């Protein structure tokens, strides 16, 4: 843990992320000041113990701007002017345009250190905030060459105080990374889900879990995503062009296979596409950037009656097993009787013994 | 329930689907005969109670071919010749090419009635089979104009005996539907995951749940998918071309927004893309083709210590609540302390009362 931040930290914007940061700071013993143009949101944040409203005469040492992307640059510049000694940072999911715009609006390049915590929930607002939202998460910090070293250190201390891990990236590097792992996938999900709008009822009703997973993020609020995609337009377009190229090569191969089922170059293209997919998927990390931890999955077939899940978890709890994860298997979108319990491999024998001893139908 | 199938049913191919069908038939009191060139797979199926091995002199009234797509046409033709009075069906996920090829190889057009049960698991093989795999699932049946009505009825009886719902489609209609809801999504998932192969470690490590969901199906065995995509090449290429067109329009809009952040037609394109995504996603059904049932989600924040899940489910079980589904929220791919419990709306008050009475931190 870095040395303490010291003095009060001002959180501008008491949404999900801002309020969660304030809660983490309070947990770390740091005074948090809150500001939000929406009085109701501010009240919820204050009532949840995230801090007290900013008052005249307050002098924060650090200002965290946690507002929607389209307002971030202006608010950064205003806060930089209002608190001329404070370190200024933000949490916006796009960095190049936001930081550039803030600088053109007059934000101080010595004190403005951009950031982006990789955390979120499917719900938003102060009421959804959690003290542990940032725990063990990666928090990208994007220092500028002009930044004073003390201001960069201050933002890294903020990250540590919130329980997160700082990862340093350049602005363009960050934006290319989120285009790859978040923004281009969102466009794909929307384009795929959009195909269902005009589809026959009979076609849609046979959809299964694969399509459900692929289109989940397409259900997000369009307004926020128009902002995000617009603010990161270049990198997202670059990423999409790479994907379009691969899809076009696949279409050519499929047309060849439609004519001759044994077309070898066409089969090789499909093999390349699918093989790269397997290899790429395997690179996605488990917890905060570590390699996926080895985990044992125990599948249990439950009878479909009330209380069976309770009986299962009680049996495991009595055996002193901590679950790393629990998966309810879904078939065609509905839960089935199979529950997958992920545990550390060393806990496997104990768990299997405990469940079999209670008469559970353990499948693996 | 339709009248009984009668006489023995032969299952050719004791993989996941074939063995599960045999188990369902046994449950319904129908004699199941099993055949598989892999002696070990056949032994596992027999040992699990799915039926007995086919013997000389057996005369099945119905033959279900449950083999990989690349073998399906030949096996259908061979079985049609071997049992000249039996109804012949299959479970292959592509219909037009398989049925056409089987007919050119000599399968009897009066008795060959194609089918495709919409069920599966992420694991394969006889050992993964489940007696309830087909329960309440849609099972597409694709009759031919030449089919004898009794043979179509026989396949519909098979579907009912397995606990599934028959849905009648034409061959081309089925193939277009699975291209839309399954095969094109698979290609997108692979193309996206493939972008990660050459990506910087720092880029990949910030991946979150969205990318994880979008690339899950890309981890499937390439060999099976080369077969599937090749056998349904035309409809998949058609579907991909529709998606490519939308992605290309999005790239044009993003390039315009990169030049002028306030380009109105470009913003309108993004709005159209994202809005259609929301509308399309909402069409995906809940249980077996019904409109999504109204459901109440209760979010509970658990302390991170052993036994908390057990305590939660015990409290709910004592209140007599049956869960429709349980979701463990994941942030950046790891389970968090939030558990979402989906119940029928009318059970909500009872559940909330029970959980709050036990001191749980209920969030909604």
C-alpha cells in the first residue's frame, strides 16, 4: 500500500462509480467530499455514508471526476480551475478525446492525470454503489508527459486506497485496448441482436444460450454507448475493420463450400477462424489479470423441488468448503437441474465426500 | 401426449444426444436399442440404463440417427436400406444438405423425416447424457412432401415421448433459423476471440465479463463446427453478409464522428444500431418459446465467508420459495458478493420478508 492520500478527496458525480469510490475512501479512513447537480443522487450517496456534501472553503487535495463521458472534459477543466493546487483525475472509459478536450478547455496539464477503473455493474446510480466495487480490480492510469510526478503518485495512491491495482498505459494504448475488449464487442453484440428485430417468430423462439450470451450487452442503454463509441470512434473503427475482414474471408470460404463441399482452401479458412477463436478465448484472464486459476468443477444434478439448492449449499457449508463460483446450467435460456460448483482443486475430495454422503447425484 | 410409439426404437450413435434420447424413451416405457461403432461409448450408454445393444433379428419401428453431421447422410441411407419398414429420423443441426445427401444416397423419401432437438450441453459423450435433457425443449421436425403421414406422426410421437415440443419447419426455413440464432453468432464469437491472439498482454488483461460472454462459444471444438458451417454454408454466408453490412455502415459513421464529433447522420446510424440491438435482444424468449415470463429479481449482498450462500438458500427454502433462477454476479470474470434470485412476482414479498428477517442485505 502506498502512503496515505492525506487531505479530503472530492468526488464529482455520485453515480455508481463515484459513490463506490467514495465508500472505498471512507473505508480507508480518507475524508470524502461529494458533489452532484442532481440533489436526489447526492442525498442517496450522503445517506449511504459515502461522505458529506462539498462546502465553501473546502480544499480537496484530489478531485475525482466521475460524470458521463460527454460532460467529462468540461467538468475536468472547471475543477482544475476551481482547485488550482489539487490533483485532477477522472474515471471515463475513453481517454484520448476526454483528456485532449479537457486540456484545450484549460485544464492544467501538470495536474490532470486520467484514469479508468475496470469495474461496473449492470445497474447504475448511487443506490447501486458498493464499498467493494473496486476491490482487486484493474484501474488504468494514463499519465501525461507534462504531469508532475507527485500528481501521478497521488492518483496511484487513490487506486490503492480503493483496493484496486494501478496499470499504467498511454492514452492511445488505453483506447485501443478498450476498443478491442469492450467497445467493438458491444457493436458486434448490437449488430447481431439487431438481426432479430425483423426475424420470424419461429426463428427467434429456437434461440439458445449462445445467442443469449452474445446479445446480453446489446441490452445496455443506447445513450451512454453513443457517447462512448463517438468518443473512441477511431480505435473502434480500426478494430471493427479487422473483424469485418475476417468475416468477409469467411463468407468467401462459405460460398466456395456451398459449391464444393470438399474445397480445401475454404475448409482451411474455417479451420483458421475457429482455431484462432479457441486460442484467443483461452487468453482471457481469470481474476484481475492473473492467469486463470486452476479450478475444479463439481456438477450436481438437483431434483426440481423447493429447498434442494438450500440442502446443497448447507451440505457444502458444513464441510467448510468455500465456493469460488457457482453456475446454474441453462439450457435454451432456462435453468436446468445441473448446478456447477467451482472450488480449489484441493477442496475437491472433501466436497465430493460431503455431497455423496448426503445422497446428492454428483456427476463429475 | 400422442399415442405410444410402440415397438423398439433404435438409436444409432450413443453420444450425448443419442443416449439422452434413449434414456427418455426408457423413462416413457419404450424399448431402446443402441448401436455405436465405438464399443466404449456403447458400453457407457448400456451401463447407464439407456437400452441394450442392437442384435441380429431386431426390427425397430423407428431409427434415430444421432451421429456427427459429416456422417449423418450416409448413416441415414444405410439405416433406411437395412430396415425397409422403419421410420428414419436424425438429430443433425443442419437439415437441407443432410437430408438431400441422404436421399441421393438412396434413403427412402417416404420414411425419412428429419429432426433437430434444440438441446445440448457444453460437454459431450454418453457419460454426459441426462434423462431430462430433452424435457420441455423445442424439437424441430422437417417433414418432406414425399413423407408418409404415419412416418411424420411417428417422429412427432418420439418428440413427445422424450418430453419435448415438436415445431414443424421446412428444411430451408430450419437452416436459415439456425444460421441466425446459432451458426452466424458462432462465427462472430470466433472472429472476435481471434483478435485476442496477437493482442498485447496489457490489452487482454483488462477484459471483462462482456468479452467473456461474447467469446464463450468460440471455445467449442473446431472440428464439429467446421462440419456444421460447411453443411449450412449458404444460409450462414447470407446471415453474415447482413451483419457485415451493418458493421460497415457503423465504421463509416465512426470515421465521420472521428472527424466531427457532432456529425448528425453518423450519430443517427449509431442510435439505429444500438436501438435495434435493444429491440432485438428483447425478443429472445424465456422458457421454450413462450414470451419471457414476468419475473422479479431480488439482489442480495453476501458477506465473503463460507456458508453465506447456504444461509441464504436455507432462509428462502424455509419460506417455501421456489427459485426460477439464481445469478451470481460476475465482475471482471470473478464472482462478486451479489446474488440475484429470480422468483415469480407473487413470491416477492414473502421472500423479501424472510431474507430481511434473517438480517440479509437485500438491495432491491
